[in-house]
């Protein structure tokens, strides 16, 4: 880009030549060797990423389970009732064999 075109572009963008030169120097300096601190930070960053991925996986599983509950509940109700809305024979027999709520052997 010639100087006249560059000057016109800088005026249009509201930039000064010193700003462009400073940005250029910063960009060149940033291409140098990595800092020693980043070598120490890299394993910590990888460990943190693994922790976050595990947490995300756990939360995804919990969300999938929560999302499945209404569907399963609806399917269960659908399979346990007949077309007229009454409990099917199999469900009536299963319910008849259970103890009243709160007196289940597991709760004693």
C-alpha cells in the first residue's frame, strides 16, 4: 500500500501513524519466544480443562436424566392405563400387593 493510500485509510479510520507503528511493534514482540510462566501455566490449564470437561459431562448426564423423567412418566401412565383411563389389570395386581405409602419395608 503506498503512503497516500495508507494516509487516506488512516484518516478514514481515525488512526494516527504512531498508533499503527506501536501496534506493529507489539505484534512483532508477541511473536517471540513464549514466556517461562506460560510453561508452568500450561499443565494447570490442561488440568482445569479436564476438570471442566468432567463437570460438563456430569451435568449433561443429569440434564438428560431430568429431561427423560417426564417422557418416562408419561409412557408409564400410558402403559398402566387402559383406553378408558382405568388402571390395567397388571398394575392393579401390583398395587394391591404393595404396603400403604410410608410403610414400605425399605423405609423401616
